């Protein structure tokens, strides 16, 4: 099982939704904000690091760069940026960076990718697969749709509308996290992947399908594109 750390630098929306981030013994959220030394990160026991910060703020940028330097490129590293600073500082040092303007975006973006790495499902994704997909620093956008399995056609129509906004960006690499309740069927999974591939037809797509009993008869899809 992969060991994941989420590092929250400064005052960010993660402070508001930390309790809504997926819980797992292999996930640690580190919220010490004063300086790098106080983070006390065990890099030897870490496979993936996700940093939440405002890249407009010099202190947070410098701490993030120090984390990245000490983590080395062997770790999978993603940045969730609540600012609009100089993202080029991180080029070639990380796997992806994405801008999040709202609390909800932070929650959706983190939960979608973190759950895919630490939860088991019908179709699992390996960290090495994500490293291949995010082979170089990428600017990532993402969408998410939630629905009910009994109304899967309505859910897929709503998903299509959101996917069409990604199509305009001419995405060529896509990661899909499908999470459903115990009643999700193989046909519903297939239809979800097919809808995505039909709209983003030129993209290289990898995907996973997770089971979450809390969803009961629900389904949630998060699509990351770069």
C-alpha cells in the first residue's frame, strides 16, 4: 500500500475541508505552517506527496521547493495551487500542478487522486502508471460529476457536458477515477469510460474503478486532464 502525505502550507482552503479528505492509515496530512524544519517529513516512508499552497507567497514557495528537493524525483509530487504565482519555478521538479479557486475544488481534486492510490477496487491503478501518465510537469485541470446508479443515463449526460469543457483544451492525457457503491455494474463502468473516450477521443486514458460502501447506490467520477 502506498504511503501518501498531504502538506498544507499557509492558510489554505484545506483548513476548511480537512475533515472531508478521505481517511486512511497510509495517508498523513501535515499542517505545520511556520517553516520547513517543523514539517518533519519522513521521506523514506513516502511514495507520493501533494502540496497545497498559494504560489504567490514567497515563504510558501520556498518551503515547497525545499520539500521537493529533499523528496527527490523518485516520489510522485503534485501541487494544488490556490494562487496564480510563478508555476514555472516547479517545472521538471514535480509531476503536476493544478489551480484550485474554491474549497470544493481542493476537496474534489485531492480526494479523487488520493483515493485512487490507497483504496482497492474492481480496477486498480498503480503509482507507476500515474508516473508514466504524468511523465513531465503538467498543468492539470479536472472535473467531477456525482449521480445515482439507478439514473445512470442522466448521470452520463451531465458528465458529457462537463467533459466537453475539457475537450476545448485539446487534452492528450487523461486519468479517470470511477467510484461507485456495491451495486455498480460492469456495464455502467464500461459506459462511463466509453462516454469519456468518445469525447476525448484523441487522449491517452488510464482509469480505475473503486468501490465505496458509503456511496450505496451512488456513483462519482473525477476526470483529470493534461
